[in-house]
């Protein structure tokens, strides 16, 4: 548990934090969100003591953080920052090993940990351990940043816009991976973002900040349905029913649907008004085929759409499903597991129903 007790931080006449008091529960994800300059980074940095408050106290599990040795702070609090902050002249392995080295781990233990973490964040140690940051894509670099923050297995993780600098699709993947990792590791996470949907998706609790103060600290559901004041109301915006869709997982809406094996395609006969999902021999999603294609008398030309553009991972949100449906102009999307195996479909009608139900809630 982390407690800020009446914490203020002034830089000259700038009040970066103004008497912030908050209790952050253990093992949950707390998201800080608010406009640029409202004090989010300062909030994180008073916790790991990179910033000394002008007034007030920070307690970590009841202990004043000014009384904790810096070595214990480094070990106990992982920090993943905006724009990654990897050391350019160190390899990926060297970067991940930063804190374990500082706190004196043996070489073998460090190497084992680096391998474990690379696997955890979905990068093969063989291919990535010896690369330099310049040889990574934005998304890969962000993953290394997260691995580095987790290196010494800290119970607390501070993440300052860790997925800020990547394209939207990579961001969705990183969010999904983060949720998967967090459901396993159950860290106490404080996560800063500018993106309300990211907040709604990832947070157990959201703290909305303005000008150095916390204006509402609540569950995503309550932030959406019971904004504390006009500021939060305006911040959340008008399309709240849509934003709420970020909380629903595709996995909870997927319907089992029949699919046709690519090898059986020449046996298909046209079904009126219906297209068919096409899968490979292992059950992996391949694409779709509709009656117009059959009508053209060329069944072996199934329209195989690359999975990355089309199939939804089962841990995607309904909001993401809706964006893709609108973007692609389709009423149903295939859903796949981590290995690309076809699980069924989610339809526009499911999304509509979830929107209506959650409006009523
Ligand atoms: N070292 C510093 N010296 C002077 N002013 C600072 C310093 N660090 C932060 N500030 C000021 O304190 C305020 C809060 O900054 P902070 O970085 O915490 O905001 P933020 O919400 O994280 O912003 P952003 O979303 O843009 O990263 C800002 O007005 C900023 O200019």
C-alpha cells in the first residue's frame, strides 16, 4: 500500500502538487490521468524519491519513504518511463540487468532473469538479448522498458506513459500483454497516461488530476457514470457508453461459429446471405469466403486476409472490436487465441447490446 499524506511540491511559483492525499491499494492498477503539466510525473517521482516533496509524507507499507535506503527503493520500485529511456550503448540484456547489477546479483542469476523477462514480454531471448536499442521497433523497445522495470521483481511498478510512443495497434497489443502480465504478477502499479480509454481499460482505480490536485479517485465505472464535478464530466466527454465498452473483453462475448477448413473449400455450396470463416488444418484462422466468391465458380480463391489486420485477440476490448468493425465496414469479426486458433466470432449486434445494457446499468 502506498499513501501520500498532504503532499505538495513547488518549483518556484509552480505548484506541481497541492496537498495530495491518497491511498493506493496493493496489487491493483491505479491510473493517473489529467492534462499536461497537472503533476502526474511529479506524483510518481515523489514515491521513488526522485523528487523531494516541499511538504507532506509518502508512506510505503506504512514506512516513511525518506527512511528507506536508496538500494531498497531501487529494488522495491520498478520505473518504466515515457519514451523508454533505454541506454543506447547497452544491449537489451544489459539494459534489463541495470537494477540487478546495481544491487549486486550474481552473473548467472542475472542472465537467467533476463531470459525469463524477455520471454514474459514476448521477445525471444535468442533474437533480442544482444541487440542494441536502435535495432528495436518502438513496441519492442517499450517491452524492454517494461522488462527492465520488472527486473528485480519489485512489488511496486511506476509506469509513466509506457505505451505513449507507439502506433495504435502496437499500443493495443502492449496493453493486452500488460494485462496478461499483471493478472499473473499482481504488482502494485501506478500508471500514468493521457489516454482515457487506456485508463478505463487498464485501471482498477483512476485518479483524475488537475493543476496539482486529485479531482476524482474512483473506479472506472464510477468515473464514467458518476463524474464528481463538471471538470470530470467534461474530461470524460459525451460518448461515455462507447468508452465503457473498453471494459468489456471480447472473450466474454465470443460466440462459437462453424468454420470451414481451407482443404474442404471445394466442397462448399453457397449458403444464402452468409459468408464462411476459413481455417487451416490446425484450426488457425485464415480468412473468409462469401457466396459471391462461390458464385464466381472459383472456390479455391478464398479471400485470406492477414490475421493481424482482422482477427481479434480474445483479450481485446469491445471498443477495439467496434473500431475495427467500423474501420473495415464489417458486422462480424473472428476471434483468435494467442496461437491464432479460431475461437468464434463477435458481432456488431453484441457490441450494440453491450452498449445498450451498460447505458441502462
Ligand atoms: N524540475 C522542474 N523544475 C521546474 N518545474 C518543474 C519541474 N518538474 C516539473 N515542473 C513543473 O511542474 C508541473 C507538473 O509537472 P509534471 O511533469 O509532474 O506534469 P505531468 O502531468 O506529468 O505533465 P505531462 O503530462 O506533460 O508529462 C509543470 O508545470 C512542470 O512545468
